[in-house]
C-alpha cells in the first residue's frame, strides 16, 4: 500500500498500468464485487469486505449496496456518514469525508486527472489530486465530485454545483 501511495498520492503524472497498481486495484474490485454480489443474492453481505479496504472510518458509517472503489486505502471517513446505493469512488489519492456527511444514490467521487498532453494521455499517464469534503455536507443523488467541498455545503449535479447551507 505504501509503495502505491508513493506513486499515486504525489500529485505528479505516473504510469497507470504499473503491475503493483493493477494488483491493488484488482484486490479492491474483488472485495467490492463479492460484497455486492452477496448482498444481491443473500440480502446481506460481510461488511468487513469493504471496511478492511478503507484507510480509516469513524462511528456510524453506513453504506449501501453497489459500493465500488479503486483502492479503498485512500478513503477516510469520519463519524455519522451515510452513503447511498451505487457509490463509485476513484480514490487514487486521498479522499476525506468529514462528520455528518450524507451521500445520495449513484454519486461518484473521482480524484483522477488524465494527462492533458495527448501523447501522455494515450500512453496511460495520469495524476491524482486529493479531495476533502467538509463537515455537514449533503451530496445529492447522481452528483459527481472532482474537487474539495467546504463544510456546510449542498452539492448537486454533474458538473457539480456547490451551495453553502445556512
């Protein structure tokens, strides 16, 4: 994990088809798929399949079926967080969720930024920037988050529209 973080979490361009990166990505995808499949078939699943992937999590963290992440270990969640169905997380860099965050169904949070140079992009070079979502944030269903969200905000849409809550 630390080797991959040294590659992906620096905010610099890196080659995305690295073998170690692929292995970590496949491990997370396997756990997520097993969790989601078991939930669909049995109506329940071993929550630890997902929790064991995460970088950190607080109390009262709830997520529903359909959760999928790139790695998991870059995802950090505080207390009283609720995540809806179909949550997609490209956590190639750190993602921090504050306290009292509510995320609707089919939301995506994406740290990945493909290279702007066409040749680098064609050669699978990317960089990833961290995202922090503050306390008391609501992210409406079907929204996409690609940058920091300040505390006491309401996020809706794609591209996202951020409104401070009163």
